[in-house]
C-alpha cells in the first residue's frame, strides 16, 4: 500500500512510521488480547524495503539533527511529552488491551513516560577536561548515528521510550521495533512523535521475528539497543559483530532476595511478595528466589501466604492487582514450572499445582516452599507468578547461593541494620541491588546486568555514553 501522511491520531488504525509517513503492508499481524485470547487489530509486518527506507531517512535526518544544540533537543523532548500526555487516556486503554495490565498499573506506565523523559531533560552530556603545563585534553561525547531499538512486551512504552529519550538527547536518530506481542502503544507513541520531529528522526517498524535480524544486519545502523531474553541477546551480539555495531543488551535475570532475621516481618513480607508478583512476575528484575533466615522462616512465609491470598487476579477493569501472562508462548513456559513442581512433589505454600485452562492467560500466584537447589524453579527464570522460598542460617553460604547463577541483573537485601544489609548488598553480583525495597529501576541510575544479564547499561548520566562515541582532543600549548 502507498504511504500516507500522518494526520489525526486514530487509536484503532495502526501503521509503521517511515520518513514521517504512515506505511501499511499487505502482510498483517494481529496481537492477542491476553485476557480473552482473541485477536486484536491488524498491524503491518515490516520488510527489507521498509528497513532500507527507514535507514536512509534516519541517516539523512541525522546529518542535521546531530548538530542541534542540547537545549533544542531538550525542547523537542518536552514538546513530545506534552503531545504524548494529551493522549494519555487513549494510551492507558490501549496498554490495557495489549498487555492485560490492571488499569492502575497501565496508568502508572503511561504516567511514567513523562518521568523517564523528564529526568533525561535534567541531564547534560558529559565532558571531561584535563590540563597540565604542556597540553589540554578534552573528552566529549558525540552521537553514534542511527540507533536500532528492539523492545520487549512486558513494559512496551517505558522500555521503548526509555531508549528513545537518551538516543535523541545525545543527538542520534532512532528506529524502534516493538514486540509483535505488544505493537500498539509503541506504534502510536511514535506516530505522535511525528507532530514534533522532522521526518526520519524517530521511526517505528513493527513486524515478526524476521524483522530484528534485518536491523542487526543493516550496515547503516550504528547501534542496537535490545531488551529481552538471554538467548536472543546472544544472537543479536553475534549478528552485530559482522559490522562492529555498538550493542547494549539488557537481558534476563534470576534475582535473589535475602531476608535478614531482624526485619519487621508483617511489614516486609507483603513487599517481598509484590517484588515477586508485580506485573504477574513479568519483570526482568522481579524477585525470582527468596532466601529467608531460618529463625523467621515459618513466620515470614506465613505472612507471605496471607498476603498472596488477598491478591486478586483478573482483567484490566476488574480492580485486580494482577493481570494475565501477556502471551501464549510465555504462558506455556510458565505452565512448565507448575508441571515440574507437581511432578517432583515440591511443597506449595500457597497457590495451585496446576494452571487451569480457560479464556485468557491467567495464572494463580504461587509460592513453592523450600524446593532443592537444583530444582528448575531455583535454577531458571520463570517470568511469571511463581516463586520459590528457601531458609538459610549462614551468611557466607546464602551469599554464595544468591550468586550461584549465570545471571546478575538485580537483587535485594532486607534488614533493619542498614549498614549490615548494605555490606551484603556490595557482595551480590548484580547490576542493581536494592536495600529494603523490591526491585524498582529508575531513570536516575544506570541500569544494566552482570554476567549473562547483559552488556552495557542505559539510563542515568552514565547511560548517555552508551549512545555516544568518545571524542578526545589533545591540544598542545604553543610556547
């Protein structure tokens, strides 16, 4: 189909945005409403021509946009926030439809866009200067060029616009690929951006599993920023090696939470539950393993059980705390953990040993009481509402247990003695460690993983450098 100019935003029609224009396709893909299992609207499937055209447009736009002042870039981002916020109600409804999130959490994600971009507006691009009698060395950071952002389905707005903000602030242009499971809000968010930015600065191409490799292979793309699974991250890194693209990979985790014996049990237990089950466990830094000191194990676990029993699961408008798992692929994976738990005879503290069939991808939040260290639920990341607990009595041993994983994205330590808790936190091999809070990534700090949880990081002042080349001028003084 022929491209048509972006005009009035319609929230029941969806297009890729290439060179400032709406572009459809003969080949369409349909997202699935996870609360019902029914198909949602059709969206175009991008192809090689779409990628080629988008890269040409982005490269052309970059030659002008790279020389805009930082103040101008901030002005444009603020104007974008204002335009986005004018559609916040429609965005909330759309986000509920594509993710199944309860409305209160969809509102938090939509509202979080302004906060994420707003913090970036407070940042300046780093510049370092060193001077001695002989010379002045100035290190500046210049944009890379065209960024390809490959985004996940669990927080489609925050994790796509959370790449857009630092990319544009540092003077890059960007092509965003939303997940085929949740394409709708991202397509609309970038359509809105056309009201602010010149063609080619911000583009979006939706598609299927063939689209990502087209972006990673394209020689005109200077960097790939990817959030998703470890397996896919490894493929992206290998593909980017052919053209020596810069890569930022934010991958999976198996976050440990260590509960010290001095905690306020009744206060902390519900928070630990929320850390495990927020967004139905579909958070890369959700708590995946809970280690509770043996002296309070039974009491703490009972309080977790009590709170979990109060959690309501349902559709977006039911007043529920948890929604469904977002897609059938992940639903089937999470079911595998329940099947393994039942087959091995592990003790269920609360929840179910079976995932019932029915409309939508709903799963009852479940806690597994003290499965063995080699169990699947301890060793792997479910990315769903099922979590194990284990007792501990030796601090050195529990730190080793927490670190005994190939991942290192996040971790938590809970204790009244803050210095003691922080001392443990320093020894946990993870990119973000939270003391007396469940995992809450923030744009104020760089976010990235250790080990196989990723390469590099984003957000915060240091995260800006991920979108830049260092450029050093050595000026020797004339005498």
